[in-house]
C-alpha cells in the first residue's frame, strides 16, 4: 500500500474549510440609502441618473470622506458636501440647461425679491412678487445659493431643479438671531443728569458734541430736553412747557440775562469752555427764585482757581473765540473769554447762509423793489462779539467771592444809495445815501459771595446790575421816512439767603431779595410825525422761606413760599412752592412738583401790540 503524503492532505483540508470573501455588487440607490441611515445625512440626486447604476460595496471600516472618494472613483458622479447633513450627487456630464422654481415660506406666502445665484459662475436672478424665478444657462453641476433677508440661506444643487419640471416649490425657513444686549448710556450726549429736585444738570466738561455741530453749544443741548423746544427754530429763543422765551429766567452766575444769542438768535452767546454747569428747571423751582413763569436756566462758570495759566483759542467760518484762566495767587484768579465775528475781514459761504437766515424777509435780503433801478446800490455790515470776565477770591472753606462781568453785542448797518442822473458819479451832493442801523447789546456786572458763618449756618450774597439796549434807525428812500426806536432795560438786584442745617435730614432756607426794573420804549417817526416815550419803573421786595427734608428711604421733600410786595402797584403776591421726590428703584422714581409764580416784565414784538 502506497504511503500517503500527510502534508498534501492537510493543505487540501484547509482549502475546503476556509471561507471565501468576495465584494457584493448592489444598486447604487440602495447603497446611498444605506449610507444615509448609517451617517444620518441626506443625498440629493436625480432618480433617473442613479436607477441604472450599480457598485461594489467597499470595506466596512471606511470613513465617510473615504466612502465619498470611493464613490467618485467608481461612479460617473460628483459628490458635493453642502453642509454637515446634505450632499449633492451631480452627474459629471456638463450640459447647460435652464431652471425654474417657486419660493414660499411655511405659511404658504410667496417670497419675493429673493436671490437665486450661482456664485462661482456669477449667474443670478431674483424671485417675482409671486415667488417664481427662472435662471438660464445653468450647469447641472452648479450649486445654487438661495437667500433672502429674514430667511436662512439655502444651498441647492442645480440638478434638483432640472429634474423637477414643471417648477418645483422650495420652502425657506425663517432665520432667527439672538442679538447681544445693547445698553444706551447717552440718549442725547454725555454729561446730562437728572437731580432729585427735578432739574436737569448739564456738565459742560463731560457733555459731548451733538450731531451736525463743530463745537459744543449749551443752548442746542437744552432744546433737546423733553418739554423744551424753539418754535422759531433759533438757538437762543427757548420755549419751556409751551411758554415764550421772555417767560424764562436766565441767570449767568446769578446775573439776569436779557440777551443770550448772536446773529439775532442763531448762535449761542454762552461760552461753553468756561461754563461749568447748567441747571434747567421746568417746575418746582426753589422759593428763593422769582420771575420766569415758564422755566429757569441757571448757568454757572468755573469757580476753582487754576494752579497754572490755561487758555485756548479757536476759529471757524463765522467767528474766532478764545479763553484764558490766570492764577494771580492761591486765593485770587481771573477768567476771561471772548468771541468776535470775522466777516469784516473775509466772507464765507457759512456766514452768508447764516446772514440770509437771520435777515430773511427783511429789506436787507429783499431788495427787489429798487434793484430794477440801475442807479441804486446797497451794502451791509454785521458784527457781533461777546466778552466775559470773572475775578475770583477764594478764602478757603469759610468764604468765597467773585466779581462777574459780561458784554454781548450785535451791530448791523445797511447803507442804501440812489445816484443822481447828472452823470457825475463823484458828485456826492446829488446822491441820496441813507444808513439804517440796528444795535443790540447787554452789559452786566455782578458780585456773588458765599460765607460759612458756622458749621450749621451759611450765608449767600448776590447783587447785580444789568443794562439791555436795542436801538434801531430805519430809513425808507422812497418816502424819505426815518424811524427811530429804542428799547432799554435797567435792572438792579440785591439778595441774601441764609441756610441753616438742623441735622443731616432737615434744613431751612430763608432770605430777602430787592429788585428794581426800569423799562424805556421810544419811537420817533419824521413823516408823518409821531413820537412816543414810555418809561416804567417797578420796585419789588420779596421774602422767602422753605424747608427741606431728606430720609434714608430715598425721600426728599422741599416746601416753602415766597411773598412779594410791588411798591408801584401797592400789591402783595404769595407764591407757594412744593417738590416731593421718592426714589423707588435705582432706575425708577416718582416726583410731584407745584409752584405759583409771577413776573413783572414781558417782551412785545413790534407790530404785535
């Protein structure tokens, strides 16, 4: 018996008992479905392209990118990843085509003005009012981006639209974004605070520039506060709570101002670089203040003596200005500021616009009645300036005094000439020339003092003299008429206020104020002749008393009254005041304010009597 080869038998046994592994061919659509379930994603494709395609299933240990690379190499398609869960299957054959579709939201409303774009080929269109769109020359392999404001951006394969004809409806999802918190700190500009007495305090060193301005303007900021406006759209004419401008009490370091603007109201005359704080009162004013039935503006300049000389200067297309602070010693200092127009040196388009605005509808800007006469000529000159000075005496915590001065002026001259027909231009005797003038100025000087008598009793002294003048001479060449007008206000005031601090919660204020006001109005007309000279003088004595209570629960109550006696009218007037403030939260408070006020002078515009 032949010997059996054991090695050969063992090899044959292994061959017949080892399993044989072979790749399985399946439909491409079935394999795509398997990948969608395995990786939780979605493929977009044309069914007709994939129905006839088959593929050998690769090894199970391939990652998704490796599977996509395998499919690209084994099938006639491109696999474009749109996002983490969407992949487009696009045939590699490139045949230009046209597509159409309709865009709608989930509520069934059409989406118009949406953008449908092939960003790589710079080919785009927008949807019409019914949401339909058409786009020609589309490559089937393109990826279209559909976007609209308020909806999420949606990428889609162009092949999807080519397959689905007629036009397919596409639904866009609303886009929701969570915005970061926006905290509005400065509604108007910085440096504006509301005090517990209801007044608005404007810190000039902190407030910023308002839009459209080239430098800070205090009165521009005031007009943007609630309840304050200018009905004639000027800077210096301020209307508080519907009152007129002359119903405002305007104080500059305790001095009453009768003029607050240049260019007859278009530019503020208050120098912002030396003004430290402005307090705006619309109601509930302290009993120590009379006059101003509408509201009060209290301007306070810098009271601290500088340690060294400081100054500044500026120039714009209308005027030049500057200020200077000089310390003579640790106890004495001087502040000076000024401004002057520059139009007598050069004229600018800005100045011309202001000039036309200030004198619109006047004979200066409406010269047509004589412009047809070639022998008529005219020219005008306008100048304004303001000067402020303050001399400070600081004797430490016990006493502080200041002497304040200001002078504001506007001067306009308008010369008209009609030349004679003699032909001799040098014959001035036959030429008729008249110069009309308008001058407005306010000059004032005042003394203010604060004395600490002891730890509980303080004394405040204030006295001023102010002189306001408005002079006008108007000529009419056609009628040879001359009109002279003059308005003058002379006012003298003296006041003292005692403040007694009973404790940290309770205090008293009492005092006396003397005011003498004289008003003169003169009118003179030569043709026909008319003359009027009216002068009135009023002397007023006022006493006041008020108490202030503060609590640790955010409560502040100020209550008092003012009694005035007008000598010339032999009349007594009692004016109660009350101001109650309650703070509820750091951002919310309640306030009750009431006052009864009177004033003895008012402004009347010519021809409005």
